C-alpha cells in the first residue's frame, strides 16, 4: 500500500519568427514601425467552461515569494545563451520560514528547434527562480506546469510554489478588486530552485508558425516539446548534475507521469521525484459514459463531502466528522453501489430501492432524482441540483464554493458548465500575474498572457484512439527503470474535477513490485482542486512538499 500522509487538520488539501519578440530592445519610434509591419493574430481565449474535459490548473514547483529591492531592477536582456530570447534577469529577497533568502529571477523565451533541420519550431516562455549562493550539484531543481490541456503555469506559480502569491481570504475566496500579491512565506524556493513552464499556446508561448500550432496539441506532442524544453534548460544553465523534480497539476499530472518515462528513454534523464497535484492518470476514472460505471462510483465520496460541507445531509450523517462521512461513503460506493451498477436491470426491486435511498442520503439529492437517473446521477447534475432550491450552483474545482446559478439558456460562461469556483479566483490570478510579469520581473511584451486557452481538438494518438487515456503504465515503467523515482500525490476532498478516490483507485492498479510501492505517498487536504487557496492547507502542503524534496534528494543507494 502507498504511504498516506495525514495531519491533524484532516481530522484528528503570437507568428512566426516575427519581430514582436525583439520589440523590447527598440526605441518608441522603432517599436511603432515594427508593430505596423507585423502580421496580426487574434488570440484565442477558449471558453474553458464549454469544455467539460478540461481539468484545469495543474502546476509545478514550490517557492516563497520574494520582494523586489533596490538591486532588483538591473535587467540585462540576453546573456549569450543560444536559443534564449528576451532573457531578463532581476534580483530579489524573500523571507521563508523566518529566514531571508536572496534569489535571482529569469524570465524569457527558449526556442525549440527541429533537431534535424535546425529550423525554429516554437518559443516557450518560462520564469525561473534560483536561490543565490548554492551549489548546483546538490541544489534541487523543480520544473512546474499546470494542466488543462491549455492552461498556463499561473496557478502553481502564483498560488503555492513561487515567491509571490495571490492574496485571497484565509478560506480561499477572492477579495474585491483590485487584486494584490503578497510575499509567499510558504514558497518552496528555500528547498528547490523553480522553473515554471508555459506549454505552446499558453502564457506567452507561441509556435513559430501559427499554422502549425496544432503540431504541439496532443499527448505525445506536448510531452516531447516540454521534454525538449527541460533538456535544453538543464543544458544551457548547466544543471544536469542537480537533483531534478517535476510538479504538475490536473492534466499537468498526466503530462508529468508521461514525462517521467520520456525523459528517461529519450534523454537519459532520471528524476528524483515527481509531485502530482489533483491528479488524473487514467481517464476512465473521470469520463462519464453509458458503458463506464467507474466515475459514478469514484466521484461519490467527494460528492458526499460537498453535500456535508453545505449542510445538505440528513441529521444522522451531518453530525459525522468529514473523516467519518468519507469512510461511510467509500464503503457504500465500493460495495452495494458498485454491485448495483454491475447488476443493472437484474437488480431486485427491493435492493434497487435501498441503494437509491442510501445514494440520495449521501449526496443530498432527492430520491426521485436518483431513481430518474437510474442510480447514475452525474457530478454535472449534482452541481446544479444540490442547492437548486436556493438558486445556487456549487463548484467543480472546489465543491465548497457556491455561486448564483446561471439561467439554463445563458451562454458565454453560463449554463451547465459554469463553475463558480473558477470564476471566483480567475480574475485575481489573471490581474496579478500580468502586473507581476511586466512590473516586477520587467518582462515586456505586447502579447496577451493566455491563462487558459482552447487547444482542442487534443490528439491523444493511435494508442488511445479506441480506449481511455491511461498514463499509469508509463509511470510504472519509469519507476521500474529508475527505482529511486519517488512520487508524491496531493488530493483534495472537495475536488469534483479529479476526485481523490479516483487517484487512489489508479494507484492501487499500477501493479508495482512491493519494494516500489513505498516510493509513492499521498497527502489529503480539506479543500478542492487547488488546495493551496486555503491558507492552512497551503502551509501543510508546503511542509509536505519540502519534506518530500529533501527526502528524495538525499536518497542513499
């Protein structure tokens, strides 16, 4: 069995080789001329809400936020590194765990090239933080990204790992605009250098030829591109000898698991560890369909937790602690409920009635609704039904959130895919990131920073053309090849996008040798997809990630 990390709070989580990339080095008149001669590309900001398969936010790295001081503003574009454009270096200080840390930030574009022809393929935007005065041979290096697919790295960057974080209230709810950043006293920068990667089409990352963007929009295509970035980065900045980690969130965990094997097989790069935040490796666990009962079973505990949080359960269940309730929900979901779904129409009428009643009790839904859905209410129905009598809809990324339910005919972010938990914090992360990149990191560009954009259709390849995507076997193969590879999973109880029990199910089916099972650990949080929005859980998450990085960096043969 994998190790479970629990603490008291859990009870007792734009085209082209275009001139735009060189505009910052021109005077005002030259900039205007350059812009006038530039082809126009209208950026696409996808309606994430209309894509129920997006598992947003996924994320890599941890660090505490650093405050700019007088020496911070010495920007020096470019440093003679081949294939890196518009590199800007700034210097900062931040206090983490009571200790002041001096660090250097670099923001720029790393150009990916065709290895055979030498032609440019894409510019990848990155932000890197390196603690000053450390030895690269012993200093850990963490590469971070979020998910989507189509998400930039903003969520892990500005929410948990970076030296600055978005200011929310202590429970993770947004404050009124204008939004602010604060120093991140829980940054992972005291333990590891951090590199935040925006995959092609996200952030400021763009394909050199806009017509060929889709060449990067696929499971394997994306892994190859991000893998090539990582290889180039450790080469250009001489970090091959450093302990190396990946951290991804949501679909970023899918990318990280696949990358762990790709980096080994393609580049001979063996990692010390990967950190998976709100993970999904096997899409059969979260994709509803008539012939797939798994999601109905695996979402149920998180639906119960959400109903409990909103006090929509009967008194005998509402009085339970969250831990006690989850135990009840898991027992029912994995026992009578799973058996009833397997039986289908063969289920005796009395058993059907009993299962329907218990399912309604644990989810806060009415019995008639459960029967009408033939014991298969989806989480998408649950969002609108739980507090429908109050005109409210609960969140997908975080079930603790509730917002005014949109009218059924609303479009442009309304309707059945509206997620109040995403709407709550999107503005805060977008405004602060755009200000921070340009004003504190001094990276200047006219491009819009694509927080979350439409990269669909996403190519999952021939391997998964007739079955659900599952990169669990790739992670298992990576661990077999590299028995020192450690895995840390962060799961939120109120996550209704990538539920915690679905990841538990996946881990239990990696079929690892017993000696490798102990290389996996899981930490659970009383929060949702982005558990770090809750201040107390952010503190716990920092402690867990820091301990994991220290342990995986100091392994003995």
